[in-house]
C-alpha cells in the first residue's frame, strides 16, 4: 500500500511539473504560429515645389564690349518680376568671377575672368518656368537646371501611403492564412516602412530651347517627371 501511494505521488508531481513547464514555454512564446508578410503602396504626384538654378554670365556682344553682369542681373530680375514672381522665392546660390566678394574684400584689381551669378528659384508650376524661359537672354544664360522637386503636401502623402502599406500587409495575411484554414490574429511586429522616391528630372537650358522648337503649342516648355513615392512594410501576425 505504501508503495502504491509513493508511485501515485510521484506521478502527480511529474504531471504538475510538466504542466508548469508547458505554461512557462507558452509564456516565453505566446504566439507559436505566425505569418510574416510584406505590404506596399505607391503613388505619383505632380510637383508643386520645383527648385531651379539659373546660371547667368557675362559675354562678349557682337561688335561691342562685354555685357556686364550688373546689366544682365538687372534684366533678369526685371523679367522675373514681370511674370508675377515674388522676391521671397528667389535667392542667390553662387557668385563668381570679376569683382567677386574675395576681390572686393582684399581690394584687389578685378581679373579678366567673366563674372557669373547663379540664382535659385522656387516655382509652383511648369507654366511659370516657361514664362521666365521665354524672357531669358540666351547668350547670358549658361545653364537652367531643375535641381529638386517636392510637394507642399508631401508629409501628408507619406503618412497616407504608410497606412495603405500596412493595410496591404494585413489583407495579404488574411488571404494567405485562409488558404490553409487559419486566420490572422494580433499584430506581433510592424517594421517602419522603407521609403523609395524617384530622382528628379534634370534639364539644361539647351534641352529646354530644343523642346520649345520641336513641340506643339500644347506641349511647350519643361517636361519633368512626377514624384513617385513608394513604401514597403513588413508585418508579423499571429495565427489562430
């Protein structure tokens, strides 16, 4: 009888230990079955913030002396204002050549180098750009480059895309898990979406003039790519 009681007690202890071990294992991994999925979302938007750098320089006029940078600047700024652009959207990006800051500071005699100045302008549409291009001095304009593009609501668009990317991952988890008779449960982890953005279109002044001479009235001017945004997200869901 004593032996039977000893065996029963040992069996009871073993079962208790086994149950506690199972609970401990479950506590360390409450989601033994999971599904890992990727979700993505993308969109294209027309830029309404177009940053352009225009480099202007002195040049030898036919049968005349060098056209001074002061005169070139005055004509350019007059053309800029004539298309209704405010002073707040233009700034000087670079300045070089005769009579530059260094020579003035050191009180040196101006060199024979032709002076140049680069302005940066923030446009909101290609129509504004076309209007200014039509008024530029072709000889004085050394380059016309779109250096970057953006949108005034870019932060809002990014937020919307991140939400759509996560929703896409959830939808994928649903139909993939249903294929094996399961259902997605709690979200265990969600990675921060990785952003992908297309590089801006870069145009120079020669290309712009060529576009104007080879396209019809409805297609004149600068053509640049839309901003393409894309987000990829990885999420892990429990299966139930």
